[in-house]
C-alpha cells in the first residue's frame, strides 16, 4: 500500500540550461557484411558530436536494435555523462525511434541526425545564424547539395521569384559536395552533372542555400507539438509526412548553410574521416548566440494550398524550371 504523499508530486521540472536537442537513432544489428565498418563510423560520429556541441545541448540516443557490443558502447557513453539519455528498444523503425527520442522534451531547436555524420566545428552557431537572419526558416541543413533545389522549396522560390536577393549560383565547395555524393554511391552522377548550381538566398552579409536534405537537419521544435505518434515504415518511408510537410503548413522554409558543416560517412570509414577528426577542437566552450523568435502559426487552408500545392506544380514542369533558372542565373 502507499503511505504518505510523494514529495515530488506537482513539482515542475526545470531544464532551462538546455536550448538544443540532438536525437540520434542507432541501428547496427551486427558487424558483418554491410555493417562491417559501421561501429568504427559510429565512434567517429560521436567523437565529432562531443567536440563540436556547446554545453546547452541535450543528446538523446536511441538504440534501435543494436548488437551487444554497440549497446555496451552506448551505455558507457551514458555512464560517462557524454550523452544525456539512452533509450533501448527492438528495431521499431527509424522514424519511430526518432519520435521516441523526441517525446518528453521541449527545447528551442531539435537536430535529427543519422549516426554516420561527421560534424565540423561551429555547425550549431552557423545554424543559429540562419534562424536569426531568416524568421521564415523552419529547418536548416549542414550539407548543401544540388539535388534538393526543388524538393519542397516552392514556397521560398516563388516568394523570391522577382527578388534580386536570390540567385542561381555555382557550387562554392565542389570537393565537399563530391564527398557527399560519393558517400551515397552517386559520385559518377555528380561528376557528370554539367550544371552544378543551387539557389542562394542572401540577407545582408549572410548567404544560404535553398533546400536541405534529411540525414542531418535542425528544426524549430515548435512545429512538432502535434506530430504523429508512430510510423509503419522501418526506414525513412514517410519522413516527408512526419517532418517536411509540417514546415509547409506553417509557411516555413527549408534552408541550408552555404559552407559544408557536416560530412556523410556511410558504412565504411576512410582515411580522410580520421584526418577531419584530428583537426577538431577538444571541446566547444562558446556561448550560443540565439535570438528569440515568435512561435510559427499554421497557415489557412487557402494560403497553404496556393503557396505550396499550386506553386509546386509549376516547379515540376521542366520548361518552367529552366525559365526560372535562367531568370535567376548568376554570371559571377
């Protein structure tokens, strides 16, 4: 039976020291064949996380059905207080693992990242700079690519149709972009691509890319207040439904840093990854510079229908794309 009153009843939980939540799902079921090098990649990933994040970062790791060796490694990270939360589960699928890691937390930003990402220094502040400068930014990626030019970006493209603030510009760092395409098995396709350009939006001295990918991205956490609680897919089958479409309903934009602040390592470590790790600082002692912003409001049905549904149909037409690219072409 229960005797007395729990002293913690009705006591509010205070977590004001954190502003940034990182959610990392991990799935390494064995160390054979496809997963042979994944454990080494995972260690590189966490080393880059620990050396680049500031002290106001809360790290949640979801063991999504890993083998015992990986599970023990993750437990040790938790016991060493290098991560704030470890959740163990069977393989419930990538999106369900992400949703499980998000639950019970409410910080200003949430970064959802694969466990094969190598972070560069200052990636968090570079992300905040974009949120500070562009109130309409809803998600910010760290690896610019040319393949995201027209993926759920019609709202920002149409908004700047006649604006001189947006240009169709040459890729700044082709070498880093080529490493990304190599990591996903598309290096030859990138090399063969003659029109290596992306849309660049400028505000004062800050330039950003339009569009961003899924493998690492930072969101305004307010958009997930009503997120669906589960997914039927094991991989990223309905990532769009759970995360991307949420942004559009709030009229928010998908943006990316112009510089490359993260590398996709894949499932096999390479020498350049260890070189990158060796050049990382021992820790990040910086104080994050983040401006307060208003909570986004959901668009009306008609506004959403026009700014997203209708405009996206235009940008699906190849001839219209070519006309728009010519209109925005940057000769420099």
